[in-house]
């Protein structure tokens, strides 16, 4: 798999993830109420992404 194919795959994965995240968020901006579905806290992919972001921020480590 070349670099372009990997990039296209990562973008597709991010778009799917973005859609899932948006479906979990219920916003009522006029009242300032934002609710997150519990699935966001139990999804293994979100957990993995959260770990990568936290570790990258805390340790200054880059992940491939």
C-alpha cells in the first residue's frame, strides 16, 4: 500500500468517525445544553484515539 492509499484510508476513517461523533452529540445552543450519548464513552475506537491524542500531548510523541 503506497502513501496515497494510506492517506485516503485514514481520511475515510476520520470521516466515518466524525459522523459517529456528530450523531452522539445533541446540542441545544439556545439553552446552552450539550448532551453526549453514552456510546461515546464506551467505543473502543474513540478510546484508542483519545489515548493517542493524550499521549501525544503529554509526551510530545508522534504516532504513525
